[in-house]
C-alpha cells in the first residue's frame, strides 16, 4: 500500500514539502538570509550535521537554535565557531568532547570543501564517499547521509538551483525511520528503503522527507502547499503511524 501511495508523488511534490513544510529547511533558509558570510553557510551546515546526534531536543528545534545562533554573527573560523556553539548549545549537550573530535577530524579539509561546493553538489555520492572516508564511518552511517541531505538543502538555498538527491544514498536510519520500517518489514531497513525507492522512483533521501514530515505533523498544513495531493498525503500519514 505504501509503495502505491508514494508512486503518486513526484519529486516536485516532495520538493514543495521540503521547502514549505520542513522546519529544518526553513531554519536553513532563515540562516542564509541573515548570515554575514554567505560562503561559510554550506560548510557550517555540514559541520553541524556531522555532530547532530544524541540531541536533547527534537531535531527541528535544534536546527532553529543553530540558525538563530549564527544569524548576523561574524564567522572567521567555521570550525571554531561550531565548537563554541556546541559548548553553549541547549539542544546538543551530550558527548561534546566526542563531537568536537569529529570537527577536528574534518578541520584540515574545510577550505577544500568550500572550494568544491559546486562539484560536491553536482555529485553528492562523491561527497558522501568523501565524508565517509574523512570521518572513518560506513557510507550508510546516519550522520554521513544526514550531512549529505543537509548539504543538499544548503546548496539548494545557496545556489538557488534544485538538484535531486541521488538514488545511491541511503535513508538516514534514525529511531523514527526504524519504527516506521518495522510496520512493513523485518528486513534490513536501509536495504528495504533502497528497494522502495527503486519501485516508486523517488530517492531515499526524498522519501525520508515525506516520512519525517508526515509522521507527527499536522498534514492539514499541507492543504495550502499540495491541495491536489492532500488525500494521498493523509493516507501515507495514516499508513506509517
């Protein structure tokens, strides 16, 4: 049933959900509009995504904390700025030393990342592999693929150009996705969503957006965004909850 419903959505439908409904996307847009150094913006987003785990608050609230903290703030050193933010964050208090260690691991590559924004955006699988190698994590690790997703959001805002996520990048396997997956299968969740993505012709990272934004949110808000698909979205929400 879920496959049949997802088939009724297009990438453009999901883009509207992401850009008009996803609080993380809206937080990033707010930050970009209020940042002093536009060129630091995508890097800051990637760095924050790499330490966005074991949060004290919901992810949406944390990303708004991040966006408001860096709005109108002068950034001379992105790594140092994120470290300072972490030490003072209300939503990200756990394993701070470990997270700072992750930032130090990627610090030497910060200029390389900034110089290759366009190349990484045009080949997000290459960016995924780059992060996986630098962070010494599996390419399907949650923080790695989540960092690619947030980088894609950031670059969409930064370049004003929409590039869909590749089919080869896994869905971020967090507690919510695991819970949803158990409703449909006992097989490996990452492989299950790769299989679904192939059937419905929607990349896993875009499926993630649908699942995340429908699972707990009031889909009534979507009536003004996708009125013609509202019934389908309601049925998806009822199916995954």
